[in-house]
């Protein structure tokens, strides 16, 4: 539990981060930055903020799948049920109980409003923001979903959790794309989670080889944290990994049309990214696989309805084919291509 004015130091850090453009295309971070920086700007009547964490600690080695280049690596948070509605349901039931027993007004937030959950979690004593900017808990490590309950009740507060990262920089050193240029600083524009989830256009060519087979999110800076040795496997069954999301074959995922995508990822956080961006990610992984058996899958997607997918297919083919084979494909296809972004991919790959 904490007060709404407990994160005053977070505001200048947020504005400096936005000024650098490190938020990338996440314009919603800037649009409501005033409310994000101060809970009282979001709701003037709030007197106390309760922050809750729910463990989703995985039951497997998050680095092992990176070696399976013909399969996709989905971030641990997205392999099960969508956490938003799950946690919001739990907090709403708690809020109803609190109103019935103590009165007051309450509002519940789980990534549904401009709320800085991580600084609030630190102030409330759940953990501290590590050098990778994720909340780290002595009990649950880095694997925590957060939710906030704002209330007009004046409730007792908890002591903030001190920073316990020390001299460790494991999370910074392991980042494949250098998205953590300094302690406690994240450049979303280079972050694989941002690139594979939030970013809407083609992924920068120089970053594609570094993505490997990560098709939705990245767990590297979380999984490497030494504090995870104290974390037990999450006990919420609906957050556990579905078997078909543990190491899905890239070939199978590349064949998903929009209807099949929506069906396969119903009730999953993956669904909101959309089929085209997801298949873009799959094609980047296919291009990084080094497996020429994927050539047919990539060539088939040259005729996809989405320019984003077609462009990614061009790049994947350029990684898998020898120069002569690629030139033959280009000669047959390129004159028919009218999308400027895809033509650019052809020219860059040629």
C-alpha cells in the first residue's frame, strides 16, 4: 500500500524518456503522460493505492528454446490465458469486498489506464525496479503481473522496497539488441518485446538477425536475473503455458490466415497484435533459422495480401537462398510487386 504522491521522482524520468523518443511508436505513453506521472491527475479523489502482484514464473528453462531454430519462442507471459481479464476479475472481487466492509470508492486498473504500476509497486514494497526496468521481487523474482487498486480510503501504507541489484548487470549484458544502454534505462525502439508486439511496421534490418526465433516478446533480461532462484513456479493454472505455445513449429505458424490466427490465440495476449504482425515475426524467425526447408513457406507468403508479410517474406528468402536462387525468384516476382515498402525490401536483399 502506498500514497498517490509517493512516485514524484518518476515523473521527470518519464518525461525525459519521452523526450528522447525512447518510447518508439507508443504514442499513448505521451498522450496522457500527465495522468501517468501522477495518480491524482487521473483521479483527484484517490488517497491510497494498493498494488498487487501475481506470479507467472515459468516451469521451464527460457533459454533452451532459443536453440530450437525451427520453432518459435513465445514470451512466458503470453503462453497462457490473457492476464488482463484474469487479474482484473480478481481485483474487482476484492474491491467489492472492501466497499462492503469499509466503504469508500475504488477503481481497478490492469494496463487499462495511464498508471505507472512499476514505480507504485516499488513504493508499496512489492519489489524494486531493476536495471532492466522490470519490478524484481525477493520472493517472486522478475515474474510478476501487476495490478493497482485506487481508493478514497485512507489506508496504512507499507515501506518501499530498496534497490537490491547491487553491481549486477546480467540483464544489461544479455540483451541481444542493446536495448538497455545504461542501468534503469530502456530504449523501446531496440527492445525485442516492443519490436515483436507494439511495432507496426517492418522491423529494422540490422535488428532482425538479433531477434533469433523470438516471435512474441523476449524473456532474456527477466530470465537471467539471479533473484529468480527464489521464485517458485506460478500457481495460477490459467497463466500456465499451453502445450501448443511452448515451442510451436514455425512452419505451422506461418500458414495461419486471419481466421485461424484468431481461433488459435483466442483469450491470449497474442491476439491483440494481429495476424499480419505475428506472421511478420514468424518470417523473421524463419529467416534466422538457417534451414532451407523453410524456403517454400517463405516463397508462398510472397503472395500474401499483407504488404508487411510480403516484405518479411522477401527478407526471409534472402537469408535462406543462395544468390542465384534468390535472383531467379526476384526476377519472377519483383515486376508484379507494386507496394513501395516491399520493393524496398527486394532492392535491399538483392
